[in-house]
C-alpha cells in the first residue's frame, strides 16, 4: 500500500500484518504516493506527485525514481499488453513510454480534468476516467485519445470491465455504466 508523505507498507500474509517500507528516498522522500500498478517480469510502478513515478524490477524489493517531462501529480498508471507504460494525472495529462520508462511522450487527452483511473479492455481499447465526468479513450495503444465529458459530470475513481459492460465507481459508490 502507498499513501501520503511517502508512506508505504508491505504484507506477506494476505494483510494480517504489515511492515513499513521505503519506496522514495532523498529529494523524493516525502512525495505523496498515489497508485501501484504491475508490469511483466516482476516490474512494479508507483505513481507519485511532482512529475515522478517509481519503478521496481525486483518485485518491489527496491525502487528507483523515474522523472517525467511533466511536473504535476501522476495519479495512476497501467502497463499495456504490448509492454508500453501509460501514466496519467492532473490537468488531463497522459504520458506514454514504449521503452520501459527511459523516454516519455506527453499524449494530448482532450481534457483538462484530472484523470484518476484507467484500464485496457479485453478488445484492447484503453479507457481513462477522472474528475468532472471526464472519460478519454484510445484505440491505438495510447498514442492518441478522444475525450468526452459525461453530462452528469460525476467524478470517476475506479473502472471495472464486467463482461460487455464498463462500470465506473466513485468515492460514494457505484457510478453506473459508461457507453
């Protein structure tokens, strides 16, 4: 788990006990940590504030800071089936790396709303959603996005693909389906 001011803890027994651990050090030590997401071969990523993500290539034993070309908070991320990494956050920023985080491209999302959650659907479409009803979609591996603002402008904090349905959740409960 990760949280505010660099807090991180790990469990080896399904959550019965937790041990504090360090992900961020030095100049990054008290950055807020927002989201953990996994990639292939033991890779773990942590989205953080200040234009930084952290990467582990040893199943979370150690992490290194990976600076981004955008200095705002990154609230989430996803490793795509083709191995590309997407991260997203404040002001609608989406960044894509096709080389494991060595280089990043800032991909226009079509919205200025903060983006908080995303997933790659079974058919490979990528959906990222966020505050103020923002939903952005990519059908080309995250190289471009089309945005819509849902009319109810409800903020989205989690997405789940359930069969043919895409369900959104909010901090208050189930938000409903997204067409």
